[in-house]
C-alpha cells in the first residue's frame, strides 16, 4: 500500500508518494495552478525526471494530473490509484484546537474553514486541495498535518501578547507559529548530525524561503518562534512586512483611507522585499539587481540579513546554550550570500562559519556542515522534507500510534536514514559540478557530514 501527500498552495500543488515502509518512491509539483501556463515536474525511483505542460485552472484539475502522472505507463510508479491507502494534506493553521495531526471529517473541515482568516494566503487553498482530493479518492482516509502543531509546546510567556487578556479569552489571539513540519524535520535531523538525543538539543532553525520563520528549539521541542497570530509577524519575507510598528497601519489607514482588508493585503502581499525593492520577491533577482548596483536591492539584502542576525542573537539569549544553527528552505539551502551576511559578526557568540564551505554548500538534496573548525556552535544546512513528515504522520495515525508531533518517532531520526530520490539527484549535481564535489570532499571526510559522505564516496569511486 502507498501513502500520498499533498501540499496545496495558492498556485501550486506539491506531492509525494511513499510505500508503507516509509520509502519515498515518487514526488513532484504542479506549478502555476489557476494562473495559466501550468506544468508538472515529476520524478520517481527508476525513472527520469520529466516536465509535462498541462493547464490546471483549478486545484481539482491539478490533483487529477498528479493521479495521471503517478499511474502513467511510462513516467508512473503505480498501476492504479486504488493502490493509495491514505492521503496526507498540509494545513497551515490549526489554531489551538489541533495540537497534532488529525484524520479529516466534516467537523475537522469546518474548523479549518473557520480558521481561514488567520492564514488567508494558505488555509483556503489547503482546503481546496482537501476537497478536490476527497472527491477523487473518497473511500480512503484523509489526514491533516498542521504547521502550527509543532509549536503547541510554546508556553504563555512565549505565546501571549501584551494586549487585553480578554482578546485571548474571546478570540484566541496569541502566537501560533508556522512552518512546523519543516522545523520539526530539521530539528530531528540536526539531532542526528549532532549525534545527540533530540530531547537534549538546543537549536536555532532558520526557515528562509518566500515565507520566513526562526525557531528556538529547547530540549527538542519548539520554545519560541518568529511568526505569530498569523504568518505576517517576524522576519522580512518575500511579500510580508514582518515585525513593524502596528501604529503605522493605523496611520496609513487614516492618511490613505485604506480599509482593514486593504491594509492587510498590502502588509501580506505588497510589503517585505517586494515593498523595499518595488519589483522583486525572488532573492536571485534581488542578488542580481544588487550586483548591478540597484540601491534598493542592496538595501533589501542588508535589511533581511540584519533581521536574521538579530533573531539569532535573541534566540541564543533565550536558550542560553545553543548546539547548532540550522539553515533550511529555498533561500536557506541555496543562498551562501544571505547566510554569510547574517552570520558575519557573530564570532562573539561562538558562531563561526567556513566561507569556502558556505560558498559551495548549495543543494536541495544534501546536508552540509559549514562550521569553521573553531566554531563553538555547529552550523548545518539541512534541506527540509515536509512531505516526509506528512507521510509518516498519516501512517502513524492509521496504525493508531501517533502522539504529539514533538514526541512521535520518525524514520529520519535514524542515523542510517536515506532518501534515495535525493541521493539520486545529488549524484547528478556532482556529475555536473565535479569541482564542487572535490571541494566538498577534500579533505575527506571532515568536510562532510557522516551520513552524506557515503554519497560522495560512492560518486568519487565510480
């Protein structure tokens, strides 16, 4: 039997298929859903990666395309969709009601719809994906995996705001935190790389993508996090403002006559790096523009790196003792420039990175250590794998052994855990960049994490 995971965004649907023994056998993404020019990138064990152009005006059409790719005679990996035993869905906001992953029923779906205002960019498309998949696969369990669940261990000191307490009692206004499945995965993996019990690890995780989260992990559980009541709070993001004086919002509403809905849209969709640069959200575009001398692009990079640095310092103070800094998500995994700028000047805290390692350590398929030899705190780059968390939570729920996300045992906590699709993709990267491979592998194996060294060794010895 197989488990399918679906991560439905506003204009994309990411998917993964794994076998009952929790091995990934296929994954992919349908992009530009609802916006035109849709396409699917699909890869499976023993198959070449393929790109198929196919218009997907709705999430239902996108999910139907995914079913076709999984069962395709040439590109697919299963004969019939009936082989799928259950589906796991990402849901960004679970509020206080959902402290762990849950099987979806009518009551569960209504609760998610009632929470949609708290994550307006994410919960609505998450719900569309659930409803579309339920229609196509109506006779199997569907499970919701909440981004907020990882942060249920926050205490009132960390999650309460200094606003009238009645607001919390009446409307549950508090810090919830997001990117939980990503942060759970990298926290567990960091413990493996540290060769420590997760319950004895203090980690600062930095999920840097279009959305951005910082997470302080104390003794293996979420202790504090940068996103708040909604995903708007915290670090500078692609289009979100992050931390700012709330009085600015009222000032601009008065000056420009903005309604609450309009000001919310500006802060969520037209601020952050887009607001500063006036035209860019993708860090690659911003870096290229800064290299050409665009002042606002340079300023955007400076602001982003400075804010990340401040959060590292604040969370180090809150934790008291830090074992590792972890970079993850698209920018965290791929941008050596932003990582370097954020970590420059942190030597006083015992955080020292190796510039050479940092420069070449860019992959969505491999884990790296970029600490300098004299760094007191380890620095890791760990590609996130949210779909892996989804799949294992689904299996655990079906088998009746799922506890809270923080205490559940996952396969990727095993030092010998391997992701065969990622290994395969990483080998291809090394074939395309042999100089990168040699730079990382020499001296061998100190430059590599033990679990990743085998991939390098295998490739170098071929």
